[in-house]
């Protein structure tokens, strides 16, 4: 019996790490992308850091609004 090899299909790159998006007048930076979830990062004035997670589709729609 033959051994079946699975190949990962290269997905279309919709967003990139480092891109910036605006949510409620606050600028967020894409910190990492794992599967279909993007982690967004920002630093507050007091030095605190904040992260949120959004789907790639949500982030892509925010990028389109910016353009």
C-alpha cells in the first residue's frame, strides 16, 4: 500500500505582520498570524501593552476601510 503524503497549500497572503489598522480611533499593529487568527498589539500611553485577536477577514476589511 502506498504512503500518502499531504502537502500544505500556500494560502493567499491577505495581511502581513507589521501592518497597522485603526479600530475605534486606536492604531493596532499585526503582531502574529496563526491559522486564520491575527493577534493585534498596541502600547498605551502609560507603557501598558494590549493585545486582541481578530480573524484575518475582519482585519482585511479594516485595512480596506483605511485605503
